[in-house]
C-alpha cells in the first residue's frame, strides 16, 4: 500500500519534471529524437515481482518517455490542429486526478456535475448558440460527433413515426446522409459505427476550398425521400473553409433534414468579432461539435456535443438504472447526454481554463492566430515556386512547392523534400498531407503561445528549405 509520504514524494517529483518540461520547451527539438526501437527498449522492461518506490517509478517513466514526446506545447508546432494545454488547465487537471471523481451522475460527483453545467452555459455564450441547447462532454470531436449523429438518427426516425429505441434499426426507414466530398475522416467513421453503409451516404460536390455546393445539395435533396441528415463543416482541415450555412441550412429545413455541423476547431470563430462572418447562419443548425483541446487549449481530452433539441438528446443517449439514484434537488446528470458511465471530471479543467482566459483572452488568441496566418501568407507570397492553395480565412495554410507548369509528380517530390529539410532542421514541427491529389505542407496555427515573432522564424525556415531544394 502506498503511504501518504510516498505519494507526496512521487507527486512532487512528477511536478518537478512537469515544470521542467514546460520551462525547457523552447530549447527542445521540435521532433522527438528517440527511434521506435529505442522507445521499446526503454519501456519494455520486465514487470517487477515487487512494486517499486513511487519516486523511482516516476523517474523511470520520465527516462523512458522524454525522448519520444512530441513538443506540441511549443509555439512552433504546426503539423496538426492541436492545442498547447493551457498551464492553468494542467494545474486543474492535476487536481482532477487527485480528487478522483467519476463524473457519471450528480450523486457520484456533485461538484463535477455543476462545473459542467456552468461551463456549458459559458460555452454557449461564447459561441452565441441558443441557451436552451443540451450539452455533452466527450473525449473530443470524434466522440462528440458520434453523440450528435446518434441523436440525429433517433430524431429523424422519430419524425417519421418510427421508435428507434423500441424497434431498433431492423426494419427502420432508410436514412440518407448528405455530406461534402471532403468531409473529415472521423465523420465517415462515425457513420459506419452508427450502422450507415456507403449506400446510405450521398456525397455533395465541393468547390476548390472544400466548401459544399448548395446547388448540388439542392438537386440531391430534391431527389431523395424519407429521413435525411445533412453534415456541414466549420473549418476544413486543409483550407480552414466554412460551408455556406446561410444558403444551405434553410434549404435543409425545407426538407425536414437534421443539420449537424462538424466544427472541431472552426466553430470557435464565432467568439471573435472579426471572424464571426465565417459562421453566419450556423446557429440555425440542429447540432454542433467543437473541441476544447484544440483552440481553447484545454488539456487532453475535451470535446463537446451541443444539441438544440434536449428532449431528443436525452431520448437517444440517456443511461438509466435503479442504482443510478437521483433526487429532485440534484443538478444535471451527465449520463442523460453522453455515452460514458465512468469518466473523468472534464468540467474542472474547462472551468479553470475559461476563468484563466476570460472572454477577451479567447478573442485575442483567435484574432492573433488569424493575423499570424495572414502574416505567413504575406511572407511567402511572391516567392517563385511557392503556392498557397487556400484562401487564408482562419488559421490554416495549404502550401505546395514547384512551378505549376512542372509535372505533378515532380511538384509533389519537391514539396516532400521541403518537409524533409524542415524536419532535419528540427526547429518547427511541420508535416505533409494530400489534398486534391497534391502533396502539401499544411500549417495549423493553434498554440496559445504562437505570435508574429514565431511566424517570422517559420517563414525564414520555410524559405531557406525551399531555396535548398530548388537550387540543388
């Protein structure tokens, strides 16, 4: 049995290393230095017959992991849309682990339930979404979308007079799901998990930025019968583009279709006055998903499912049993809205991060990141052989290298070569992706620490790598 003294010593040792990691992050390489074989050798030791002292265990963990950690708390991390874990959130996360609350129902964790209740209210205010919306805390936008689409599936069948909760899917009316040709991979996976096969999916054409074309949707909706779900996007993963909600959502409503918006990072644009135009009309959807561990910088993991129809939300997701007791004076029961009966009390860290930022802090960060994206665009525009493929509307840049007149294969090779040069330099964490059959270097400006000075360094690094490649 671990004594209080041993716990204290281990906790202090862990905190010492945590503080050192955060203090040293600017000096650390962008990419991990350990190979797969080295990490296996460090972690894959014999399981001890007798338990080790707590301090020793923490030291062993640090030695095993430290060279295999991705430095995504660094301001120069641009490969994916990953937040940098706000330090106050990290501190609150330590308390969350120490308190050990199971945020299942109000009775198991009253403080956690009320923290989530208040955080839901704050998030709805920040996003300017209807106050009556119901809210579920999830691991991220993937599971949050699963929740929202589960509710959508139940409700569109309910509107047809079919009781999914009683009858199940066998014999249910066929649901058609309409989504853009460049919908995020997690959306397609979620639909598969929910029992939708490829024959249920109707792909809608998109423009050069990945935005759904309303005219194609109108045509395909007009030729479809039965229950319908339409999935829109706020923040394309490569371009940052937004579907034209003002045109599409009213169209969907005329067909009695449920509208879900995948807004993992882009929905936060509604918090900044200079960016709200990107999301105009999105408030008229039926459900939305958004991540906390992306732009809000909440420590992993934290995502939110928001539904305009609380009754439908509870019908689809409620977990009930006689031992899950409740009292009329209880606060919110999280199990009415999510699919986890045992889970971490995610509301504490979110509450702490929102308190630390304040509304103005959130607005300032989003506006700064947009300004940083525009600055990088300015620094690269006009350089022969560098092409920015997207309209820089938010925080994303999709960059390709090589002259447009050259063969695609050669251009792709040059872009890949630039990425390799950047990795060898090991100052900025960048990676590639495929978009419209092209290899791109995708930049996601998302860390709370990133400012214009970091972008100047990134631009210089990109230009240097490109010069090294093109003049070979």
